[in-house]
C-alpha cells in the first residue's frame, strides 16, 4: 500500500547549480515480528550526475490527535547494513534492514525509515569564488511491525457541533446631509462596520481500537438524531475532505473538523458511527 512520501530539501550555498538526486524504495514495508518477514531489502539508486553519500536510519513514530507526527530517537531495534552508502552516478545499492525487537507483539508498531543525502563534497578542487547550490534529498518511508492476525477497528469516540465566531470589519459609505454655507448638500461618508460571522462545523473524534493501522479510505460516517433514527445522513469520502486518506495508527485517536453538512438538523444531539469497506 502506497503511503505519502516526504521529500525534504536543504540548500547549501557555496558557482553553478549541481543536480543531485536519488530514489529510495520500497517507500512502505510491512514486517513480521519474527522469521523471514523480519528482514527486508531497500534499494537506493543515484539518479543524479554526481557522486553522493546516503545514510539510512529508522525512528519510531506516533501521530497526535491533531495530525502532528512525532518521531522519536533513532531506534536500536534494527540492524541496518550498510548504514551509509557512497554511490556513483547511475549506481544502485541494496540496504538490508532487520528487525531485532520483540518477537511477540500484541499490537503493530509504526516506524519511519529515513534515507537522507549527506552533504559531502567529493570534488578535490573546491571553487574559490562564486556560489554553488547543492540540493540534498531526504525520503521518509514507513515500516510497520505487524503481529499475526492484526486488524484495525474504527469507531466514533465523540461527535458534536462546533461554532467558530469571527468579527469581520467592512468599509461602507453612508449618505449624510451637511450644511455648506447656506445650502444643505449630500455627501458620502466612509464608515467602518463590524459584523459577527458564525460558521458551524462538525467536530468528531475517530478512534482505532484495533491493533493495526488503516488509512481512512472508502469510509462512511453515519449521522443520526438518535440510535434508532431510520433516516441517517451518510457522509462518504467525497464529503469528508481533510479526513479521507488520513492515517489511523493502532490505538490512536484523531480529531477532525469539517463544515457542518447542510442537511444536518438545526438542534439536538448528533450520534455518529463509522464504517470502512473491507480491503480487497
């Protein structure tokens, strides 16, 4: 399953632009806690026209309820060989990444596998003047240590209306009558008017109480007036911008807010449930 690829660029200013790049794959890999599946090969390919150095590391990751990703220190539960590679233009290199942690897990463990270019110059003669821009690349992929039989389980932990109030200041022109000499004349006077604008949202928490991550694809969010409502409102991926496609790690809770759908009743409680189509 393809996940989001994060490629970060840093610039080192030192005469002409040097194009350096590499590919790293696979960008996502599922591991088993033990056996052959605990040992996988990644591949680095130098697609640029200069020699480069690339190092590989693995860090644990978590996702906060607001979607912020937190990465921990480099994990000591992996053997990476080689950790750093020097590649000529067009050269490829295999990197073995082996899990050496707990062989009996009750829940999936998520990690980031990071391949980043090391800003090393291989030129013997360095430019004395001018500027050179070197682009260094960084890939952030996914490693999941998946215990046997692990599955996600989604539920709506809470759901409610949320109102955001904003004061909007507008400039308007008002016609007034003023006296000039012995005559009364009309004049346009500029005036600032403040109005209060209210926007309604649907604020809800989705919880994954299962022991495997899932992406929020092909989901249905069902809204009801009560548990026995025969005419629920059903929101699908097309109605859930900012929700669809998001990653729910095992045991995590995510908070989402979307504009309140127009068909939702004006007052009273809202009950919510979530359903996801089974992966084929």
